[in-house]
C-alpha cells in the first residue's frame, strides 16, 4: 500500500468521528438529521461508526444541513497557532513577558531586569516562585540570604518569605520565572541517571 493510499484511508477513517462530534456539538439527533438530509437513519449511523464509507452523495446533504463547507467534514480543523502572544508588562524596572496563555494556575514568564533595579525592597505575597537565570548576574535577597546567581543557576522559594531581586552591574538580567499564585510548586518528574 502506498503512502497516498494510507493517507486516503486515514482521511476516510476520520470522517465518521467528525460527523458524530459535529452532530452532538450542535445538539442534533440522528433522527432529525435523517429528516433534514433525506438519508436513512441506519445509513447515518453506519457513517458515524465507520461501517459505511462516506461518499459525495452522502456528505453534501450533511454539510448543507449543518451549514458548513464540505471540506470541514473530510479534514481536521487547522491546528491553532501555538505561539503565545502575551503583551509585556513593565513594573519597577522589570519587564514581564508572559509565556503561558491560560489564566490561573502555574504561570511562566521571561523577565528582563533593568540595571536600574539595585536597591533591595523585599516584599511578600501569596505564591511559590522558581527562577532560572538566562543571562547577566542576578542578586536575590530572600529572608536572611543575599545571593548572587549566574546564568544556569536556579532558585525556588515561597513568596511569603520577604524577597527581592535585581541587577548586580550595568547589564540587564534575563530570567525565566515559573510562578504559582496559590502556592503551587513546580514538580520535576525527570530524575538524573
């Protein structure tokens, strides 16, 4: 069997589940669809289960009944653009670039800390944070600790502990941040060998 034949078989195999999903999403019964299209109830049922191969004569009336183009019945919907297009926010010499789309739960950010952020002003808030330094040298003040972090180093902490971070010299610092607003912690599942 050629690759083209396998592709065609995959397309045909996907039609039945798409027909069923479309019908149920629209709250239409098989009986109502049979009345609208003039296709028998048993034929529609066999199309959805994959026991009957779809044909143009069967798919055209179904597409018309659902008021959609025929190609939506025979092809998967396009994959959503995976890029995250969050708007950067700037606060107190730090630019926050969101790297996640969904609200709530763990959030990821790329932070750029300006060299002008040098005077510690520790704060507390709910949550748990994980920082990874991408470039530059970061000064992290965490409770009684005053730590310098270089590229490739990471820290994690409860944000109810007074904390602050800033630049050490005249270069900006780039950081990757994972933040759990409800105190969620990052779970590392991979273990070194």
